[in-house]
């Protein structure tokens, strides 16, 4: 539902112990909110903490300090079982490299996650999978095997698979990084279309600024911190910081605290 907060990180820090007393601070005092129904990009250099933030939001990484809530639920107050049930119900994941099972057809790969969810007829799951594959333009590839698809097509199948359990939240970690520029743009276009038509909240991690287009909020990570731009939910200014513009690349965003929003 629009207006609710889907993801909330409150002063979250993640420290990895590397042994012999060495540590890495992968996320440092990160506070952010992502509203239900939003399409948000997480940008930043390699090693800046983007994947860490995504994993924290999904409850895949336990914070060293701070609080993570998903749709109002404090993730680390749940048991392991409750947490994975919540994840399975609410979140679809798309990772950097297509991860389809080679011995299953496209359709079988897409319906695979339904076998872990609540009981439903196989026919219903197949019908939903066929519908998703049609939406993403692969209805003619339903019965082929992943090796018979291009990398971009495989990634589209992964996107269909991530949506099969009707998640409210789609988390995508650099889903286009091994694709050529044109295919990359097509995949991002597909995310935008799915966001618009299904109303799913999308958080897309990307290295590529050009991918972030107008109307999309971007959260920039730098050295484990939320650097800029971080627009307050609802566009309410919080402080007097200056806007960060990527207008040249099609992204225009504003640091919290700027009353003029350039979307
Ligand atoms: N499991 C881990 N153990 C130790 N250090 C880790 C672990 N995961 C991440 N880090 C460190 O935390 C920092 C942030 O990593 P993260 O993977 O979040 O970066 P990223 O922004 O996603 O980078 P990339 O764009 O290269 O994927 C890095 O310095 C990384 O080396
Ligand atoms: Mg990463």
C-alpha cells in the first residue's frame, strides 16, 4: 500500500570480523526508509556497502547495531523460521548472475519457489508463471532450457521467478551488470513496467548512474554510509543540505533538506 514504510533501517551498523582483530565496517550508522510502492535505486562505488544494505533489509545479514523493520515488523525479533516465512511471502530476489537450474525448463524454473510457499494447485502456479513470462516477452521460450537462452533472456526469467510468489518487495542486486548496454536498459525498463503494473516496491542496486532515470529516488552509498541523495519520505525536508544532481545522466535527485525537488 502506498504511504506505508516497507523498509526501515535505523542507525544500522554492520561490522564483519576478519579474524586477528581485524574488522570491516560494511555499513555505518545507516538510516533510511523506503516506502511501499516506491522504486528506489541504490548507487555507489564498489565496496561502498550496497549489497550489505540490501541484505540487511532482507534480514539476510544480522546488524551489529541498529534496527531493521520490514513492513513494520522488527526482523530480528522473529525466530529463524518466522523470518524465512516472511521473506518467502514478501520478498523476491534478483541477483547479479542468473541462477537458473539447468535441468529445469524455463516454466519449471519460474514455478520452483511456489513449492516452498503455501499449498496451491500446480495448474494455478503454471498459469501465473505463463502470465509472467508473457509479460516479460518470453512466452515463446516457456519449454526451453536455460542454456538455450541469451544472458539477458535468462535474467528476465530470473525476474519472472522472483515475482511468482507475488512479493510486495523486489530486491535486485546489480541484475544487469553482465549484460550489454542495450539489454541493460531493457531490463531496467522491465523493472519499471513491473513496478507500474504490479505496484511492487522495487529496490535496485546498480553501478550504472545512467540507469537511474527521472522519477526514481536514488540512495547513494559511500564507504558504508548513506552519502546522498537521500530524499525524506514524502519529500519532507529534514535539514538544509544541498541537492545532488545527476541531470546529465537522466537522474535528478535531492538531498534531504532541499525544499525544491527536481524529479
Ligand atoms: N561477508 C563479508 N565478510 C567480510 N567483509 C565483507 C563481507 N561482505 C562484505 N564485506 C565488506 O564490506 C564492504 C561493503 O561490501 P558490499 O558487498 O556491501 O559492497 P558493494 O557496494 O555491494 O560492492 P560491489 O559494487 O562491488 O558489489 C566491503 O569492504 C567488503 O569487502
Ligand atoms: Mg554488491
